[in-house]
C-alpha cells in the first residue's frame, strides 16, 4: 500500500551488504529476488542467488530478525522454495576478508519531491531563504545515506545522492515514511 501524497516516482539504487545462509533437506528450488521467511523465527531476507534444490547456500541481503538453525524456510515465489536452515547467517566476504555488497535497483518507487526553507540568509540589506531539495519515501521502502535516486519527473529530472535520512513514525515501531535531503549528482 502506498502512502497518500506520493505523487512522483523514481528509481532507487541501493548498495546492500551480502550474507550467506546454508540450507539442507530442500524440497523446492528458491527464487532469486523473492523474500525468504523463517517459519519459527519469522525472520526475513531478500534472496540474491540460490543453490540446488536439496542443499546449498543462499546469498541474501536486507535481513530482519534471526534465522534459527534447523527451522523451515520458504520464499514467496510462484512455487515456493522450501528447505531447512543449516547453521547461521554469515557475512559474505571477498578474498581479502572484507564484506561484499550487491546493488539493488527499485524502479517506479513512489515518492514526493519538495523543497524546504531551512534558514534565512543575509546578503547586504536583503534577506533570502536558503532551500534544500528533499524527497519523502513510504516507510515500506527503506533508504540509507549514500543511496541514489533517479527521477524523470518534470522539475526533478536528474540523479540525486541521498545525504541524510530521517525516519518518521506514526503509531508503534513501524516507520511511516522517510524524509531525505538530496544533492544533485547529474
């Protein structure tokens, strides 16, 4: 469900840390791009790549919660992948022992661009407001500093870097929306 007032769209480009999760006793193949869920822990993650049906290792990003050893896992594919966790989630590391990342593009992301007058400046005897370009994203689409967004909307057609992210909460612990300050990169 999209938050009311999201009248623009953009493509969000995010860099996400990669993790691995071994599995065994598989009965159906997992699908890249789908959400993996633990039956007991209710932990979730997005699948980047998969192994074979019976056993293997999933490459994941955006993990919430903690998957439990030997719990049943499945994805939300047309034919759901299914297996049991075999161990714990681990960081995916490169040959130098450094964490690896993956780039995720989310197209047609609902948002709302706006400007805010952040401070009043003085130039000689004149006063003028200095404005900052901002964008608001629905809380269902987490964003972080360093992500970029590309828009083709009239007046906002460009690529922007996200300089800061401020979550806003409605009721409870869930994020209602994110307000981000932007810097034009192209």
